[in-house]
C-alpha cells in the first residue's frame, strides 16, 4: 500500500527573496508513484494568481489546494518532491497556519491520506504549544475565597474546614428548578467530587429561598457556622448563588491552605451587563451535540447567559431544515469529489455532520435549565457558498463572471434581487424560530465582497431602481476591477452595501413580523437596515465602530477581534497556535480590556454587553481549542459580570486554575 508524509514550510519575504510556502511530499512506501496529485488544506490560502515552482496548481477553493508535479515526474521510495508557492492570501504567523491535512490522489483515482507535521517556520525552533496554559494556584492568593467572576460585594467572615458537599433544601418551584440545574451541572462537570450530597453523607444544609425585590440575575449568599442560604427573586439568581457556593467549596477543598470556606457574612451580587455571551463556529469545524452541551455547561459555570450558535458558513451548513433536505445531504459534508472539498484540516473521506432537530431541542433545553438563551445564526447574504452548492436555483440564472470573498470563495452570496431567495429565507426563518424559544434570529450580514452580484442582471436592475444609473455603472466598473480577484469586504456606501441593505431590510421585516428580535454583525446596521428597537448588532472590527453605532442608537454587543476573538493566538511567537489577522491577545490583555472605556453616558445606554467569539478555522486539534479558549473565556465572562473597579488580574490568575476546561487538563509549562 502506498504511503506518504507531508510537511509544509514558511519562509517570509526578504529584500532579495520572495516569500515561499514550501510543500514537501515524501514517498514513505516501497514503490515509485507517478501521475499523482496532492491535495491539502489548512488555514493558509494560496492566492489564485500564485506561482507554483516545480508543480502545477490544478484546483483551489479557499484553503483547499490540489496540485500536481511536473509531467512525467516519478516519486521514488524515500524521495521527496518539493514544490514552492510564491503568493499567499496572507503571510503565515504561527505553526498552525499551514497544511494540517493532506492526501494523494493516485493515477487510478484512489486516495491515500498523508501524515502531516506542524508547519516549519524559518528561524523558529521553540517547542510548539498545545493545551490550556497552566495557571498554578499560589500558596497565598490575593483573596481568601475562590470565585469567578468576582462578585459585586464580598463581606464574609470566619473560616471552617470545607464541607464535603451541599445538602440542597429548595423552597418553591423556582428554587427546586435552580437546585436541580445546579446538581446536574456539578455532576456533569465534576463527576467524582460529589459537590451535592445528602445529610447522610455529611452534606451541609443550603437553603434556597425566594426574596422579592432583587434584580433578575441578582442573588445573596449568607453564611452560618454549618449552613448557608441562597436568596434571589428568580430561578436564575438562585442558580448563580449556588454556582458561587460551588466555586468557594471547590477552592477550599482542593487548596485548603490558600482558600477558606466562610462561617459568616454575606455575598451580594448581580451582573454588570445583561448580555454575557459566547459564540461557537461549528461550520469550519464540526462539534457534536455533546461537545456543544459541554461548552454550554462551562459557560454556565462562568455565569454567561447567551450562546451564539454559528450554524452556517461558506464551509458548511449544520442545521436540519425539513423543507430543504439538500442542505444537510450536500452542504454538511466535505471530501474529495464532493460539492465541498476537504477544507481546514478535513481529509478526502466524507467529513462533517449536522444537528438534527431532536439534538437542537436537547441543546436548547439544557441551556434553558442553566439560564442560557441560545441564539441561532444563519449567516446571510454572504458566507453562503455551502448552501448555494446544495441549492443552485437560488442564484440568478443569468449571472456571469465571478467575484471572490476575502476567504477565497467565489460567488458566495445570496442575491437580493432574485425572488426565490426570499421564499427560501422565509421558510428557514420559520423553522429556526420554531426551534429556538429565545426568539432571536441572528442573520449575520458580515463580509459581503465588494463586487458581489456585479455580474447579475437582476441585481444591476435592482440597483438602478434603488440608486439610479450612476450607481449601476459604478457597480459594473467594480466587477471589471475586482472580478476574479479577492474582493474587499463590503463597505458602507458601496453599491454592494445598497443591495445588501435592501436584503437585510426585507428579511428583518419578516423576522419582526414573527415577533422576534434580529441579531447581526455590525454590517447589519449599514443603511439603517434593521430597526433599532427590534435588533442588536455585534461590533467586531474595533471599538470605535462599536461606539459610533451606539451613538447612532443601535444596541451593541462588543466583541472586538483584537481582544475577544478566541481564534487569535495568545502571543506573537511562532510556537503559539491560532490566527493573527487581528493581532494577538494573551489572557491578561483579554482580561484587562475594558469595553466601556471612552463611551459617553448616552452611548453606554446602548451597550448591552460583551461576547467572546470562538472561530474554529485553526482548531483542527482539540488541544488547540483548549489553548485558545481557556482561560480567556473566563476572562471575558468576568469582564461581563464584574464592574471595572472590582476587576483584578492578580486575583483572577490566582483562581482561574480551578476552572474546568473543554477537553484536557491545564497543561504544565
């Protein structure tokens, strides 16, 4: 059986040498091979107009590339074929940027998966980093009790040996539901710690009581010598009070020389922001329903209350839609010879998956029990390549030419001028809202290419009706300039933005007619396409845009790529995995970022909260997920809950090593 290994290398450009992306395929088998092709994928994208030395570029779609050696080339056993690409969409910054999967297509059409190795960067020899970085709990911490996020008021007294667990004593329906949710959560997160146990197993009594007049997520915990009481006006407040007790208990049990369990006093608490969210991109990499539910449980332990489920992208469609089974039959899967080729680390075999409606209902029910609203995103009109492969009838049949997205996908946007699009969108909105009782539909609206639809007669006619012949001529000129190239992102005031605005207005109106709120990325606000009283937008490019939109009256969730995008690497070192287009943000930089800084009082009225975004292009390895997400998820959770004057990096880093993570354990470094 033939076998191969694949190594990619990166050499930055210098004064006398152009950049080089080296592709090295070694024949590790015992027979020579010829007439073969090499496919590979990873975050790095070879530019459509790149030159390939010692090889031929056969196919390219975003980060998937298929190349071949020169005609007549024979790769002997033990030998290496090296090709060099001159021209990438962006320079490599970290070892995880290069090819992390590969396969050889033999002359008879069969495929052989190659072994791969981390990309080699010139001059970078540091050990490659995986797994969440270790945050040791010190012998003496900055505070005596272990709580993340830090409460509004901690006025505890005394200390005792940590009780073995809690004997929960709820009073009333809300208290019973909070107790059940907490017991289920700690049983899942810490299955052998038995944080909840009956009095017969020495469980300390914890009363859970309703107390009128408190905020919707506020709570109080009062301590006595051998008991505690949690009081709140709502189920959610009671649950958060129990979570705080759970944090204190785990710290005092595991590190009794560092943390104490109080015998008196009170903790009074409520969140600073109403919106404390995390996003998960399940399109670039697929996460099973069990993995999604694990993340939701971790969010609950961090007192986060919004889960933004990014269900569709250029790379995949992940949600079952009864009216359009093609979406999950075709657009949920990638592989050699399929409508979607291997992308971002997937191999030649069929790879992917989707969420059935039954799984979605399980996820939503779990999240609701933990006080988390699940917000579905169906990204449109851009980032729609996968769905358009499944439903080509959604394209203008007379459209000619090609435009490219920033990520390298051609013709990837729903056409605002093609009427069948709206029947499709309405049907999807109906089915999605039936599944998600939070009654929020996030429609994306980000990164539509500047030349989108400029080859569509329907779109050009629509543009002329909207803005006149001059705008139509401008759009046609843009196509001539940008067609078949990487188009810039859609920008406000462009012909593309005018067309997108009409699309967003119509879809938003339909969502509102269903009694639901529209969510969107910041581009959804272009042209005031969404009504300000029935929407919110997420600012991702920079804080200045967030403030400007708030000044215009839009409700804003702050998620700047520079600080809250958890795919960004923790540092500039080649040894760190992750992306780098927005820079880097270590745990301390993420923690200390302040979303409110510089905002006026009127602007702050529209600041709903903050959100981390887990984009998964780089996360082909689950150890990379842990490295990138933790402890930064907890840092953002505390920024959403704790007021600025009560934040402390020194306190946070002393405690965060107690927090559970997604897959592994905290790594030793």
